[in-house]
C-alpha cells in the first residue's frame, strides 16, 4: 500500500464557489485524502427528520471528481441543538453532578439510549446514501471519543446503564444479577457498603471520602464498554451499506476508555497528533525538556502513539489529524520550527502509517478554533505547512510502500491498568501512562524499534524483550504465556498486584510460577527521596519491599533486592529512572541478541524492515553513524543502517 | 474648583449621640465631604414599603449643619433580606450554576426585572425626599458595580434578558430577531451549533469544552449593557428630583463591564483606591516589586486608574474611597509607610481629582470589615491616617484649584478588547489589562503625563503619541481617524485582529490603509522563551509573524520584522518588555517633540499645567532635577519643572 | 494502671475459622485489647430491624475467651445503604451545596433528627446485648468525628437545627428567639443584613463575598454543639446498660468541633495517630523538615496530640489507632524506619497513655484501605510492626504503671479561637493551630514537658509558665484567673482581640487589668517581610502595633514594643519565630525556676514523674546528657535525668 497524504476539510464552512479551487489545490499539493462531514449534523439535518443532502452530495462530487478520496465522518460528536428538545436528558453530567450544556461539542452521554438511537438513524441515513459512492473510500465514526473527559458521565442514563451492566457481570441464576456476588467481589463489608439490590448502586462520585476502588474500577470498565457499544452501533450500520474501511480518530493520551476494544471493531486505527500542544498539555515533560523542544514537540510522545495505534489497528493505522502550525488550546502555543511538519509526517510513516492528514485545510476565521493554524490561512494564502507537505508528497513518490515488520522488543499497554492507577495512585502524580512512557523512552534512547501490545496478547514469538510495567492485573494465562515465551520478560513494578476485581491477591504479588519473589510492602516516594542502585541510577516515585530466594540482578546501595530473575521472567520492584531503565533493558537486549545503540540527545531511529529512519529533533546538526543529520530533520536510509 | 477632602460615614452604625462629635471632628480635620447611605436599605426600609426616614433626616441635618456636604448613596448594592420573599429568583447565579445566597452584599442579578423595579422604587423615594435638600450636594448610585465578579450572572433572568438582547442585536424585519443572522455572525456552522430560534440560546457556561467566542463576547457585552441599563434607571430618577451631580464609585481593575458606557450617564466619575490591597491582589506585580513596595503600593497602578476615571468622568472625577491603613481583604495586609496617605492623596490631585474621600471615618468593630482600618479606631482615637489627612487639608488651603490640561500622549483603553482577551488569551496569563498597563508603565518611566481615551475617541488633536495596544476590534473610522491625526500612532500587538463579531477579518489583520503589514500568524510564548530585538530589549509572551513591504523600525536579532511604519501609523507585532517599550515610545516622542525624561526607580512625575508633582515611592531619599525628594513623599512645584 | 497494647480487628472481614488463630496470635504478641465493630452496621443489621447477632456474639466469645479485652465500637459512622430509603435527606451537604452520596463513610449529617434516632436504636440494641458482657471492657462511640470535614454540613436539616440553636442562644421573653438581639450581636446593620425572623437565616455558604464573621462563628459553634449532642445520645444509652468506660477516637488535627466538649461526656479520650501521613498531610512542616523526617514523622506533632488528649480525657487517654507501616491516604506514603513503631508507642506512654492499639491487625486485601499496612500482611505473614510491638510488650512487663504528673508549663488550646482564625485569618495560611503548635515546639525544644489546658481552665496552680497564644476571645474571669495565678503568663498575639460575638471590644484589646498595653492596629506579613527583634529572632506572619506605658521586654530593631509586662502577665504583639519564641519562654522559665534544656535537632525529652524518656528522631546516633541514643530510638530512665 502506498503512503499517502490528506487533509481535513469542512465544505460547510466555505462558499460553494471555493470548493473546486480548494480541491484542485489539494490535488496539486499531492494530497490523496480529504476527510469531511464529522461535525456537520446541523447542516445535514437542519430540522429533525428533514435532511439537506444537496450540499453534501455536491461536495463529495466536487472533491471526488478532482481526484480525491473521501473519508466520510459520522457527525455524532456534535448533535444539533434541536435534539435537546427531544432528549433533554441526553447531556453528559460531570463528577460534580452538573449537567453540561449545549454550545460546544461532545455534550452527549454515551449511555443515553435515545441519543444512541438518533446516532443509529443519522448513520443509517449517511451510510445508505453514500455507502456505495465511489468517492467515499473510508469512514470515520464520531470524533475523538473521550476527548474533554467525555467518556465518563455521571448522568441518570449512566446510572441506569451501569446497574444493568453490573447485573450482567455479577450474574446469578437465570443470568440475573447476584448482589451477594457483587458485594463479595468489591469487599463491600468494609465500611458497611453492602448493597441489598442493584438498584441501590449509585455512580461513584460525590462520596464523602474515596469510593471503593472496586466500585470505581467497575465504573471505569463500564464507561469504556459504553464507548465500545456506542461505536459498534455505527460500525454495524456502515458495514451493512458500505465496503469501505472504517476508522475512528483517537486523541493523544486519552485513557478513559479501552482503545483496543474499540479498535477491534474498526478496519484501521487513526489518531490526531498535535506535538506542540501535547508537549505543553499532556506529555508530562519537565521544564527543561519543555524549553528545549518547545517548537519540536516531545521526541517520543508521537512515536509512542504511532506504535500504540499500529497495535490498535492490528497493523493498519493513520494520522487523521496532523498539527500544521500553532494550535489554540495549549497553555502556550508556539509555532513549529521549519522542517517539523515534514519530520512529524515522516515519523508517522516510519512507524507504519498508511496516511497522514493535515488538520485542517484552511484556518477557519470563526468559532472555537479560529486560532488553530491550517495549511492555508483564512485568506487562502499558503501557511508554513503547505510547502512541507508538498515536499513530503514529492518524496513519497520515490519512497517504498508502507512496510511493517515486527519490532525486536515490545511493551504491553493495558487501559485497565491505567484505570487502576488512576483510582489508586498511592503517590501524588503517579500514573500508569508515565511509567509505561518511561519504559518506552528508555527503549527509544537505546535506538530500539518497539511494538506495543494489548493486554490480550499471548503470543510473544519473535520478541527478544517484552516489558510489562505496572500492569495491575495480570491474568494467569498471560503469566503462563510470558513464562513460556522465548523473550526476556521484565514485569513490574506493581505488576500482577491486583486481582481482576482490584483486591490484593493471596498468595501475595506478583505470584509468578517459577519466580521466587514476593512484594511484602510498597512505598511511594517524595521527589528527592529516590533510592540509589548499586549499579547506578535510581529507583524513584515507587518502590517495593521484595522478599526473594531468586537470582538478584539489581540491588540498592543498601543491599535490598530490586530486580529478580527466575523462570525467564524478571520482576522489578520499583520505578527506575532513565539511567537505570536503560541499563536494565540494554542488558536484557544483550542477552537476547537484540541490537541496541545509545543515541545522542534529541536523536531517534526507527526501522521498518525496508528502511531505517533517523530523526534529529535538535535545532542543531548532529553527526551519527557517519550520517550528517541537519537540524530538525529526518534522514531515510533504505535497509538497515 | 477647589480640591477637597472627605470621608465615608455610616451613621446607622453608631449611636445617635456620637454623630455631632463625629461631624465636628470631620470639619476640624479639614474635610468637606461625607458620603453616607449606600448600604443602609434595611434601616431606611426595615419592612417592605415601611420607611424609617427619621434617622436619615437627622443624620443629614447633623452632618450638614456642621458644615459638611453630603454625598448620598443609593443602597441598591445591599437589598434587605425581606426582598427575597418577594423576589426569590433575584439572586445572582455563578458560572457553576449555583445560586448565591443572602448574607453579604451584591447578591442581585442585574437582569432581574423585579429587582430593578425595587431599585427604582427606593431611589425614587430617596430622591424625592432629599433631592432638594441643601446638604445633599452629590449622589452616588449603588456601590462598586461588578465587584466580586457580580456583573456576570448565569441566572434564569439573565437568560431571558440575553435572548431579548440578542433579538434586538440580530434583528430582521419588524425589528424581530433573525436567527440566521446570529448563526452567521457567530459562525455556528462550526460544530453544528446553529440555533433554530433565539429561545434555544443558553448562557455560555458549563459547556463541555469552550463555548463559541462570539457567543461569549455577545454575553459579555450583554452583561455590560445590563449594568448600564441598571444604572441609568437610577440616574434618570435622581435627575428628575435633584440638580446635584451624580457619580458611581468604580472599583480598581474591574473589567467586567464598560466603565465608559456607565460613565456617559454620570456627571463625574469616582473610584475606590486601595493601593496595598491592589498590590497584593490585582496589580499583577512580580515578587520583587511586591516586596519593594509592600507598604507603598504599585507606583503606577493608582495613577493608571486616576487617568482612566478622568476619562470616564469626561474630566471630572474623585477618589471616593481612599485606603487609610491596613485593609482586611488582600492575601497579606500590611500598614502603609508613614507618609503614604498623603502621597496617595496628592497623587490623585496631581491627576486632576476634585476630591479624595477616606474610607472610612471610624473602623467598625463588627461584621465583614472589622479588620479594615479607618481614620479613627473603633474607640474613636485617631488612627495614622488622621494626621496625614490633616496635613493635606492644610496644604490644600494654599494650593491651586483643580487643573487639568491635555497630556502630550494617550492610550486607548477598550473594555470590549478586554472581554475579547479574556475569552481568547491564546497564552496562559495573557490579559489585555496587563498589556495596556505595560504600555502605561513604560510611558510613566519616561516621565510622561498620560491621557487615557475610550474606544470611541476619534479626535486626537494635540497628542504627540497615541498608543493602541491589543485593541481586538478597531472600527474602520477609528483606523481612519488615527491615520489622519498628527500624532504618531503605535498599534498592536493584536490590534484590529478581529471583526466586531470576533471573527478573523479577511484581508488579514491589521489591514490598515497605507501601512503594508500583514499578520501571517501568531504565537504565545512560555516564560523564558522571549525573542531578542536587535536594538535591545525583547518581545515576550506574544509574538506575531509579520509580512511587510513597509518601513521596518524594529527587528528581532534573527531579522524578523517587529515594528513597521507607514501612513503615520506604526504596528508592533509583539508584546515588548519594558526596555523595548520605553525605547520605542521614547523614539516616537522624540519625533513629535514630546519631552521625555527617564526617571529613577520609584520616582514618578505628573504635570497638570499649573503644577508639576514629583513622587518618591522609595523608602529612601532621592535627588532628581536638583530636587531633594524625601522618602515616601510628594513634592509639588508650581509650573513645569 | 498497667500500660497495655491492643489492635483493631474486623472479624466480619475474615472467615470464621481464622478468628481463633488471630486471637491466639494477638495474645501471643502481648496485646491486651482488641477493638471491633465500629464499621459493622450492615453485618449487625443487614435489613432494617433484622439483627444478625450470631457472628458478633461468636467473635466476642472467641476473642474474649482467648484472653483479650474488647473495645466495642458503635457502627454509626457507616450507616448502611438501606437507611437512605428511609431517610433520603440524611446525607451531608458540602459548602458548594452538593449532597454527598453513599459509597464511602461518614455520609450523615449530624443534624438529621431521623438519623440520630436510628443511631439511638442501634446503640441501644448493642448496649443491651453486650452491656453486661464480661469481655466488653470499653466502648467507642462512632469513629473519628469530623474526619473528612464532616462536622460541617449545609443540609436542610442543619438549616432547621441552626435556626433552632440560634433561637435558644439569642432568646427573648419566654425563651423564644429575639431577632433584634441577634442582629445587634452580629452587627447586621452593616450591609443591610438585618433579619426580621429566625426563619430567614440561612447557613453561611455560597454568599457573594464573605459572610458576616459573627454568622460564621455562630455556625461553627452550632456545628460543634451538634457533634456533642450526637455523641451524648450514644453515651447516655450505653451508660444505662454498661459500666464499661466510654471513649471516642479523635482524629489528628481535626479542628471542626470542640474536642473538650465531646470529651466531657467520655470516660477517657483516645486518638488515631498516623505520624507519616500527618507529616505529609497536616503537620504544616516545611520542605526541609518533611525530607528529614519522612520516615519518622514530625517530632512534635504526635506529642502535641498526646498532651491534648490527656487534657480532653481529663488525664485518661489512649492511642486507639497507631500507624504500623505505610498508609494509603497521604500525598506520599513511605514506610517508617525500623524502630519507629516502638518509638511512637513509647512516646504515647511517655505522655501518659494507658493503651496503644495498632491499626489494624491484618491488612485488608479489598476496598478503600487495601494499601494501608497492618500488623499482618493480607496473607497473615508478619509485617514489620509485629516484631516491634512484641518488643514493646516485653519491655512493658518490667515498666512502671501509667504515671502522670502535672507539667511545669501549660498552653491553653481553644477550639473556639481556631474557628475564629479560620473565619478571619487576616493573612494567607495563618491558622490558630500553627501558632499554638509553634509555641508548643518552642517549649519542646527547651526540653519541657507540657500540659495542654482547655479554655475553661481557671486554676493554674503549680504551673511556672502558662501560654495563651492567639485566643481570640478571653473571658473576663479567665483574665482574672491568669492575673491572679503565680504562673508567668504569656498572652498574644491576637489574644482577647474579640468579644464573645466576634466584635472588636472597646476599650481596645487586650484590655488586661494592670497591663498597660493597647493594640492600635495589626498587620499580616508576606513571607520574607519579617521584623527583627533587638535581642535576636524575628516576628513574622502577624505583627501588632502596641501602645504601652508598661514594662517593655522585647523591642524590634526599630524600637517598637513587642513584648510588654505588667500584672504578672506578658503580652506579645506578634508571631515569633522559633528563635524568639524559645528565648522568651526560656526567660520566663528561668524567672519561675522551671528547668529548661536546649535539645539537639531531633531529640526530645518527656518526664512523667516516675520516668524520663529520651527520644531520638534522627536516623543517626546522638549523645546527650551522657546518654547514647541510638538512631530512631527511645531511652527510658527511671526518675529524672
């Protein structure tokens, strides 16, 4: 499959007479794809049941006839105002119990049955009309599920649905709910929280002190399942009417639903990549890194998500929205350095993307995103991204097709574990994402290409090293599969620390057959209270008290065991800093013949099998491996380098 | 007109037998004015419709007979508890949707029709009774509109009024609302936010992510108009019954309504000046400045407001409340250095005040402000302010009358632009007020006397330099007037960046006829990410990417244009630091023959035509221009110096 | 009375067959007490009115037969879910007006009459059944009143009760409320806040700006009285059926109700001591101290509470819950250094505790506290605390009985003053607790044993020095008693600054007969704005302007009086730093023959009459007084040392 480019376009925002010229320019710059429609419900159905197809028919024709392939979005992230007259209770309710209001987007509650019906209706209408349209080459469901924390709603609809979900999960005879089973699973005897009936169970907000972690975890799983179910309604309808592949555009570092579960229903995954916004807003970067990469973005954050969505899409994925200039939503909104648009685009391809679409074609002069750059300025003049997109399009002509090979190392990334850490961080600012990202960064610093695996992975053939950081609940068959694999496996900290219902298991964690290590206790550590390792580096943030008769690979300077080996599995009882993490992973790679190479600051490498890509995130030139890397640049080498 | 002093007095707080002695002491210390009545509704009308005039008649007589002139306040900032039985829905509602409760002050919603009627009723009663009273020499409406963020209410009453306001603004045939016009003006097509009817429009709070900026701006303008309308009801009634001038006492750095619009209905403006509270609470001072001036207040903050209210009052203005000692409401509440009461008082006169009234006469031993100093302590002994007030009164006897001449330079200050920046700061902590205040501080540091002008100013005759920083929307006739004027004009950053409806205009900003400069893009910058200018100083916080064929006056060290000249107007594409701002303004002044002089730290100068005032905010003595300035002192020189 | 140990146990959490072995191990380790039942309502009364006594009968028999004495808790902190069907309005309401939900604990409003009735019912049932049980040797009412800020509720029930409380307090003829008396007492004339009827008074939340301080203080007193009344219902019932002593387990640094008032109804006091959690969460320690004592806890925080609860229990007190390892609720949760469990335990005994109970016996693998360490791990293996408890039990066999002698110095600690400071701190982060704790720390640094006295103390015989820091209202008879005592008394800052109704008194404070000092004004100071004293040290945070003809003992370097003596009473007009506080107290001790000794960092001493205890909180060994103190250790010396 060819690597392709695209853009996001809103014909409804612009006069009809601009469309043909826009389409022509898109083709001219070398774009293949144009995504449309995903916020246009009020234009498609201005009044309940009265559809206005003409403009959309026209737009699809104009764009398609110009030679563009269309990704058609379902408009369910922006239900029109008139829908509230029909479903006044469809609004999401926040943790403070406040119903959110109309006037932005994503104001619906995933659990509202009436709204789900409306979505089925509009999707059916769209799919019927355009399912066989030759220009419509892909579908996108909704937009950025979970963005603005919208996967979690405390509405009455959610309460009803949660009870029903619980009944099914804790079911007795006749598949009806068994409240005693729930009470036992949650340990409700603690603090007299036993329920007599499922109808008594509320959503876990506004309690006096924290709610039962098992209650919270059930709610988080329920919320995720509601997103999955919501999405599946749309997918099922589209499939009935269209053979075009279906995707959803995930948003970076959204952890409030299971992306793999939604992904299982998609044909390919896609995500929205805003490197500068993410650096300021969600990459967890320290002050130094923020200042160094303020116009480049975090050198690992996009790569992590690329690898994640390659997994979510079972190998097939896109960047559906690529930042083309300053955005409007981060605490500070600088412009990318010249060259970054090209670098980001190639980075996506280096990780296996099939397409990269720039968001958006033309900066819109009105409404919420008027300060969000586009490929064109509001006056249709070319913004900075245009020339870089054109350059990439030119380079793509001579480049190999999409190529993906299995990486030599892998990390398991488990949304369920993330919920668990959210609920019980045990220390300020500790999060599952940060731990996994630290492991990922350490691997990247060693020059490794990395696969991300879902919690459901059981086949690890071909991997030299598999990391399982912080996975709160590790099912027995996953333990067995890891032990049985040929890979060196690093589990911990906090891996297998909880049962499926978020109880501490007995025997105590991690309880890995063949590995003699037991976590006797845990501590969270203040900044500055790190524990030194005998071989260099530190354990910070989180440390465990290990009892072991196993093979101790790492010790603190006080002689406490930190890393223990046995049965082909290592367990680490703490959160290593980068120095320690890199050394530990490097040693594992050495043992399994996985090549590592320590990269200079700001340099990254990624191998696809067919090519090796070198990225220089620094604003200065770097020489490495005999290659001269220009400032802020990508160097593509055919084969390994 | 003589410069005069006064105080704020609450006869209802003290036994009747204290009044005559209080009045005698006020006269003795040299006070002319006494403001009363503005919180006394429950004493004037203890039960609905039952008035208790005796005490107020008596108080006015006692004070007036002692030789004092009375400013009579309408008590509408503190509706009594019984009013809630009649109008339970009159309470303000905050952005979280919570109705505020009785028990402090300003608990009313400006949009509540019933409450507005009650206000008309009590003002009518007061005006009828005292409109012709010879002791009542001025009126004050309400108290500190907008204080405690009360200009903005999300009540049901506000919703109804907002819809009505929108209908009038976006009117179709028959002056009825045209919802399509509103949808177009706001760009509601974005995110399917179109409305089918004005009745569907809610206030812009509690949306999932930010509401449409145009929606927000309309709401902010509506809120301001509601304050204006509320005030006008009172003014119109008072004018029917009294010839005494009418004022309102504005509060420092309240930006939630248009003070000029309210001021248009007043005979003179007044404001409440709390320099130490402001330094801690709202002057935006950095840590160093806070520590240096902890007992003096910000050396420019009061001056700015003096100049602002001189403009709001069209030349006539007072300080209605002057801090006399520690207040109770700032994060830290120190006492002024000895001499500061006198300095602050003279500073007001230096900027053209007709009167300065100390708040309050006697520290009240009960309720919310018991820790707020007065001229007397609760036991009637003299607090520190008394001697300084007496000294000023003595000095006033020999001083010239109020004198005001046009300043050589001016800044346009636009409340509408402030709303616009609030809605769309684009960078953390960026505010319109800070930008304007930075420009003002730079001018003050150059020894300039400054006029502040409203956004409606079109005549700039007599000014050498006019600054238009950050004015989001610049109407075409203002652009023309600025170009046509003889003044050197400095516009930007962000000037003319939006249409009246808060859309990005095409052609792109600033679109100033005769000035070849276009803003291609903008960036907000983290602290520490400032851009150096070739001539010294920096652009920080906000920078624009300028395309120009014009005359470039300032460049970054990287050669990017920052300040461009043409058609007598300069445009600056960034937020300058003090060093750059001072140099730029100095150059403009030099070019137009406006005298500047760089002042030492903590020294300020102000010319009134008749006199030159030198202020030393430092705790140490300073010699300047051959003048010896004592620590914390004012030196008045007749004529220019 | 012997010093004893105990633990907290939840038989309802564990299989029946584990109980006997648990009991055996408790006895084996040397425990005397086991507390049970306090969260078990849903197990005792699974359905309304249907009691399940068997398991509890059984548990009491098993534990008692094993030789343990039982503290039986009333389960009223955790009303079961079914109760909400009966009393849906019993839930606490927070300051934002949000009703809290079921799902954790302490969700009841103290003012709800129906819930109080339910509590009476369950306590009656328990007391009847077990009042004469020979194993039940003590009772505990509820659990940690006021924890999670639950003493303060803004519910409808609280509103009704508050009005009734006010009627009684401001009573006219026929003991009915006199609203004019309330208006006068509160100064409601200010801002027209007068009420016409008690029914008009709301709770003081959600006002636009701060409510009347007198209104707030009345509410805080009411809230405290509601806790007292709630507790008294239980105490009265238990006393009818049982001769066993009654306690309540207070939580550290809970200041939202008067612990002395509740204590007056108890037979002994007890408190829950979590030194590491407190260090991070509530001891107000600076960064250095936090880092130094991260695994030891604040060296004075527990001691302060020990002395406090000795006073609350009128000499008799326990630690009901002693931290045995990491907890789950602080921002960071490290493990204690080896030896700290022993140190903490002995520290309690050194301050006169009768018993120390470890919380909890076995770490529970489920629900909210699964990360809270116990004496056993979830798998029943011994956690770190076990060996230390065993060591203490061994040491106790040879140790003297509980011994308490009057300390040579005392501090008055007044919950009412704490409310007053909460309401009117006058400076950011100023609190009554911090001031008192600073005084306490200064005394501890001088090697003093200290008594804490309630505000009702009038007999000071035997004390050399009495401190009265920050006591907002000092009744006349307390002033007289202090003047009349032989002790050197240090009052201030802010002592006697308010009337009982929170007004500023005239004559001005402190108005101490025989002491010529008047507070003319006060200031709060930014960090870094401290005022130096001529004799060394500083006044920081809060300083008063003193007028005095008395004997000046301390001056600022600028010559202002800070400490003034007269009539055997000294008044200090500011908040001293540790250096100044220690010098001042030392001087007072010298004058009255109280022995002081300046202790090295981290070393503390406590004398009980029979013994002298030396504590070394440092992680390194210290030599003092010829004693070698091991790292993190206690040294017990018979007699004085």
